C-alpha cells in the first residue's frame, strides 16, 4: 500500500441518511457543522439534493465544492460515452480533493443515504483510498426509510430480502421478484412500466407499495395500483415479507 503523508488531510464520505436532518448520525452532524471544505454532487444548474439536506448546517466560512455531473439520464448508461465521460469526471474530482487534502485540509463529501450503497462517492473512494486518508460515515439508507414509512416490518424470521434496480432487463426482474420473500426496487424512473410488467409476470403486483420521498416533507405511501404513469426520482418500491414468527 502507498505510504501516506501524515500531514495530509482526510476525505470524509458522510452519509446524510434519506433526507431529513434529524435522521443523520451524531457523527455526521458534527463533521458537517465543523467542516472547512464541503463537496457534493449535483446536476448542472441545480442546487443538488445533498446540499439541500444540510441547508443551515454549514459554517459561514466553509468552502463549498460542487461536483457537477457531465451526464445523468441524457444518454443510456450502456452508451460507450457514458462511462468515458463519468470516468474523466471522477478523475477530475479526485485530483481536486487530493490537492486540498495535500494542503492539510479535511474535506467532507456529502452522500445521500449511505456512501457505500448505490452512491457516487464509491467511485471517488476507490480512486482515493491509496492516495490520501479516507473515512466513511454510514447513513440510514433510503430503502430503510421507505419500508419504515409503510408501517409494516420488511422481513420476518427467515425471509429473504432482495434489492433490485429497475434498470435491469424485464425477464431478470420477473425471475428475481418471483424467487424472493421481501423486495426493494430502486432507480425506477422511466422503468416504471417495465417494472409493473415484471411484477405482474411474477404474480406480485398486488403486494407492492410505492414510497415517494421517504422521510421527507412530501412523503407519499400508496399501493402500486394507485400510482400514476410516472413517479418522482426519489421513489422506492417495497414488497413486505411474511415469514416465520412466534
């Protein structure tokens, strides 16, 4: 492993939880409020959800480092340009963070949910971990907030929980949905119709709940049958397990 400069600052990947400040950990709160440098991802021209979550928490003199994605949903993720553009983007952000840490400053990178669960921070982490000290502060995941919002336990006894992304092929979705006890589906967006067909094929459509904006002010929990033709970006589908219990 590369020898690290003991004078280097530390990069903190801080999990913010699902979107409510009072669902952050005490450690996350302390790091954010005391940070001299704060980095966060956002779409070009937007404030960024992570930045909105910490509104009012940053020190007045904190240096903000917005990291603007070169592409989000404008082209398919299997387009060769997608990985190329994102790889270049991540390398550029890593160079900036490495430079700041090299001057002895710590940097807090704001991460929605948990940094190691479908998050962009992971792509920084793997590039930084052998260059500068990096620490990760876990956070409550969006899926945990989603199933809690339904008021029902997600798993009982020996239930198997499967977490899927709706970006997968329809046949694969249907197969995995049919084989599991409890289910979470993320990254739904434009794949809602495909997901509906997969659920129907697996015979689980009537068991499904859609949670929009879990733990946020505009939270909405409805059976899938009551969902319209589109869902917001912050939407998670849940099917509860019903396994062994006393």
